C-alpha cells in the first residue's frame, strides 16, 4: 500500500509579512481580552444517554474544546459554518456530561446564526473531477494541485469553511471498505484561541489561522501481507531468521495489519538483551521479564521507580543497588517515567517497561525520554495489557491524535481528565485490589501519588503507529495471555 503524506501547509508569505501577521494577531488578542463578552446559555434538552445526545447534534456542529467542572465535563461545539478567517458564526452549544448521573444536557447560545448561508458546500464537483485527473497524472502535492487549478482559471478559489473542512476530516476517518478509497488518518487544526481556563466563557476573536496537516493513505490494489512465521516455526537459537520478516522499510509503506502480530508468547527475547546493558522503567517485573529470564541473561540492569513506596514496591532508595535473586544487577533510581533527569543520553542497549505506559498521562513525553537514554540501534521492549482480557475491556482504545495532543498540551502526570470515564467503565470485578467503587475513586483521586490509573488504553495497532511516529523500527509484536508486547529499534 502506498502512503501519500500531504505536506504540512506552508505559507507563501515572506518573513517580513509573517512578522507583520504575528504583530496583528497580538493586537487582536489584546483587543479581544478587552471586549470579552459573556454568552447567554439556554438549556435546550436533556438526553438519557450520551449516545443519544451526540447523535442529535451530528453534522451541524464541530467540537471546539472541553472543560472540566464540578458539574461534569462540558464539551463545547461551534457552528460548523465557522470560517477560515474573520468573525465566526456566533452560535455555539455545549454538552454537559453530568458528573453525578448518566444524562447529558445540551445548552445553546441565545444568538442567531450569522454565518453566510449562500456559500457552496464542500468542494465543487468540477473542481473535484479536475483534482482527480491531476492526481492520476501524478500531480499529487497540494501546492501543485492548487497551482494547476489556478492555471486552468475557470475554477475560482476553493470555497470550504474551516468547520466544513474539520467535519469532512472527522467524517472520513474510518478505514473504507473500498480498497481504492482514500481516508484521513490524522489531522490537527490549531486555533489561535485554544487557551481556556476551566468554566471560562470565551468570545472568538476571529483571528483563527488554519495550521493543519492531513495525512492520507491511498491504498493500492495489492494483496494483504502474507502471515509472518510464528516463534514455534522459528528456531529459538537463531531469532534473526524470524525477525528478518519484520523488514521495517516494507512495514513503513504498509498499513498495520493484524497478521504482523505473533499470536503467542515470544521465544526470542534473549536475542535483544543477552550480555547487554539495560534500563527498566517501573521494575522489576518478575511475572513477565523475570519469567522470561531477562534479568538472568542481561549483563547489567538499572531500574527506576517513581517513588520509594508504590502500589507495587516499598522501601526503595535512590542510588542504592538493584538486586535480582541475591545478585547485584545495577543501580536503583527514583525517577518519574516522563523525566529521567541525570540519566545519560544514548547509554543503554535496551529499555524495558512492563505494564507502565498505560499508567502514563503523557505517553509521548515518556517515550521520548526512554528513547533519549537508549543508544543508537538499541531497542525498546514494551509490555502493555491486552485490554480485552483485563479490567479495561469496556473502555475504547485511545486515538493516536489524543496522545499527540497530550504531548502538545504538556499534560502533566497529575492529570485526572480521564477519571470520569475510567470510573464509569473500569470493571471492578476483574480488579480485586481496587476494592469497591468508593475505595477505587478515593485511590484514583490521589493518582499522582499512587499512579494506579490506566490513563490510556492501547492495542497493537495504536502501539505500531506510536512507534512509527517516533521513528522506531518495529521489530516484532506479540499478543498472548493478558499482554501485548512491541519491540522497536532506535535508528
Ligand atoms: Zn451558524
Ligand atoms: Zn489523555
């Protein structure tokens, strides 16, 4: 399959114009602070379930931002006729997901719609056809397409509003059943007015800029990748024969496919760690790495935990010796997974983390730290829960975009924005140590101290794309029992 990546939108303006533009935006910001108006919200309707409420607003509204209040989560939407520039339509709504029950109430602003209604919706049919022709002729870059369209003169400027563009991206995110149809894998629209405090009403300043990027996959008609040999077919003493089938340059050109995952426990892990120096985040993990003999075959292993006493360990001391079965293996650190300060760059041959990443509120921040301390061509071995067989089974797998946003928003490890969803969906029957809903809630509200929450939910596909994002060569993926394992090599 061929990946078509649409380049990040670049402005044609010179540096001077850019400075000028910035200057004007700053002026606007100052102005908007002065003229901030309170919107008047009217209760529209209350729905019994979130699904009903969300279905009722489909296609007319674009999600704008979320704030968390004592009354519950408030998700704001604005009229999706929002323009690319200039004053926005003044109508917006928000959905209140009540904190104390399952109902959802919709509130709407008092204002009337003031967007222009005489606009063409979406991309003109003729322009669409023309783009298709250009595409078939090999003109696939957005700038080339725009230039070619302008050269043909009869097609004027594009007429699609920011809200419609956003909605189009949202509607085209599902992988189509038709192999030849393109779809949006990832997009991001950066608003200039994205800074909100909880429960604060914000008046649009009209200075929005579209700083988006789109990635399209244009699948070609080729057969799906053939299944990869399982470890049982792969002699344990020469794992390379097995690992060769994971040719990263081929993988990178293909979409994730479930057949890439070994459906059994790995028999080849020693290859990556034998006589090597490693680092474990949140160890030791006697039921996983320990059971695989990793601690026995590694030459040296340093370990970090986020605190001296955790739900899993106690009495740890920073700078002490890390012992495994009465043998000194390395050094014990007390560091947060997202901040390995004092640990040198490019030092370790391998980094281990077993059932850790799902507890991290800012996973990309953590992974970038773990990659920092890994030497070039060193490997990351990550074990995460196979959610369908754990207490997370009712939760949905998080989207890659969400994790990227957590990174850009500098989400802290004290973040509790997922708490309501977790309390609602956590299967306590499968998690006896958590106790009942009250003890679980009390523990979870102190999550920064105990880190018991699974902040995010992963599957093999999400892990694969995370590794691709981080420029890690995916070497192998295994799923067995309660575990998903992914191995990636630093370039
Ligand atoms: Zn409107
Ligand atoms: Zn998050």
